[in-house]
């Protein structure tokens, strides 16, 4: 991007919708997390175009960045801007003007929103943008659970806010192709732990679903106390697995999620690098590229929990990348 943030400049958008990867205990309140090791950019080379990477400091994003930088460092200068919960759009705008990058890689939805705020303030918009979604389609997790579970998986229950209605409808069509019925319950825009608990109980008791699916939505996962009052309160007396979208909700010491299917972070960094190379060769016409899905995923499973609920097939470990015990 140029210092004026003109709408015709390039913006490679890596939108990682990790709602809680910068939280503790799987809650929904973002806190600053210091990376395990300092983030150091490669020494700049004169004349090379700059790629700005704007990202939170949590380990998932650090992993993606590491592979991305290793791939592009010979062709581009890299400038990394670590975004904290306190970062303002003015802060971000000042960095963009100072660095004047040719391309911006923006990791996580909060950082994307910051960039939108900057461009709105400067009368431009994200018209030249593309991205790679972090969100793995629900049906991918459903199929992976079916591949390891002794129990049949024909009906998956999901609760969602009206904001996610169109997303759920797309997921419903994808699941139907695999002969899996997505059983839906829409929550009010604003709801309590009691209302969420009642909706989950309805799916389990009245609609007899074989599994529950938790969306990556901060509204559903607000704090440890909220999880205890809703999800855990319902699941502790059932034998139904919970499909989640991030691995930090799978914890053998404090059981909640049964299985998560998430992007392979090294592969995601490589995929992002390839997108940047494509954009560079095409004159940075990012808007011509559709948003991509992750090309490679990993399956994380609470083995003890799944064994105790639906049972594991004899060859289940062949389909699990990380077993949490």
C-alpha cells in the first residue's frame, strides 16, 4: 500500500477467524499474549517491495508468519506489526503510512476491522483485497469425526445467532452432500447462558442429534464462567461429542471440545506466500482472486472423551494428527 492508502493498491487479506487464539482458558476476552520468542524481521534489502504483516502475537499466527517469511524473504522485505487489543486505527494507519508496503497481510478479523477503519477514515476501501479463510467448513470436521467414531453420525446440532444465518445455510447444503443433516436452532441476537443451555438441551433431548457443533463465535464463548453455565452444564450428562473450531477448546484436564479440525499453520503460511507471489506477478490485482479455503488441515481429538462417548474405531489413530490425553 502507498502512504495515501489508495484503493487501487494491493492488500492480500489473510483473514484468520480465530475468535479465541489470544485468550486464556478458551474464553472470549482478548488479552495480549507475548510470543514465545521475539518476532524479528529479516534484514531489509535495498529496492525490494515491502510486505507488511499485521497480526496478534499468539502462537498460531506466529507459526503462520514463520513459514510465510521463510518463503518470501528472498523476494520481498518483510515488516511485522504486532497488533494488541489496545491498538487503535490511528496506530495502524501511522504504521501503514510509515512503512508504505506494496502488500498487507492482515491476520484475524480484529486486524481486518482495524484496516477497514483506517481506510474508511481516509476515504478508501478494501476494494483490492483477497484472502485465505481460517474457518474450515463444518462438514470437514463432521466427516473426520465420522471416520473415527464407532457411533453413526447422521444429525449434527448447531446453535447460532442471526448474524450467522447465511453461513449456516451454506454449511447445511455442504453437509447434505455427505448425507449429514444439520439440525439448526437460531438464538436471539442477545441471549443469556440460560437461553443457550435450553437451546442445546432441545437439540439433544427433543431432536436427538448425534453431535453438537460449536461455531467460532465470541457470542457463544464469552468467558470460562459462561462456558460452565451453558456448554459444560449440558454436555457433562450426555454422551454426545462436541465439534469445535479451535484446538484450545480441547483440554483433557477440563473437557469440553471432542474434536477440532483446523488449518495446518505451516501449510497456511506457504499458501499465503504462493498467493503473494501470484499477486505480484499479476500486478497486484487482488480483487480478481476469490477467497481461498485452507489447503491442508489437522485433526485434534480428545481421545479419552471420544472413547467414552461414541467410541473409537480400531484404526482411529490413523486419522488423528494430535491426540489430547
